[in-house]
C-alpha cells in the first residue's frame, strides 16, 4: 500500500523515476480495486458506474507511474503511448516494466533504489 500511495501522491509527476516495485504494487492495487468494484456492481445489479469512475480517477496516475518506470530504464516516457496499441502495446509495456532499472543515475535522475 505504501507504493500505491506513493504513486498517487505523484499524481501528475511525469519527471523522475519509479522502481519496479512501485509500478507493480500500483498495478496490483488497481487490479484488486477494479475486481472488488466489479463484484459490488454485479451484486447490486447496477451498471458499471463505479468501475468507470475509478478508471477515470486512476487514468492519469497510471500514465504517470508508467512514464516514470520507463525513465528508470533510461527510456523516454513516450513509450507509455504503447498502452494505446491494445494487445501488442500491452505486451511491450509488460516486457519493459519487468526489467531492472538503471543502477546509476541517468538523464532522468538518481536511482530510486539508492
């Protein structure tokens, strides 16, 4: 939860770097929240207003943490646009986000592991 809160506190921060742990904890927390909201909607028999509202709320922080994750790899944040290539883009984003970041400082800042 610490890393989820850290990603949310950097809501519109597209500068700097995000560790693998921060990215994946954020991803996992969002996935769990989405599942819980989906179950609530099904049980109450309501339309998908809760999940759509949550996805709208989390959209910018998701892009932000992804951009910072690419910065940790020494890559441009423009790689986050791969999300919009549906299946191929998602596979490429997952490939990059599981890699270890640069151990030393790069043009995007100091290593967050330090």
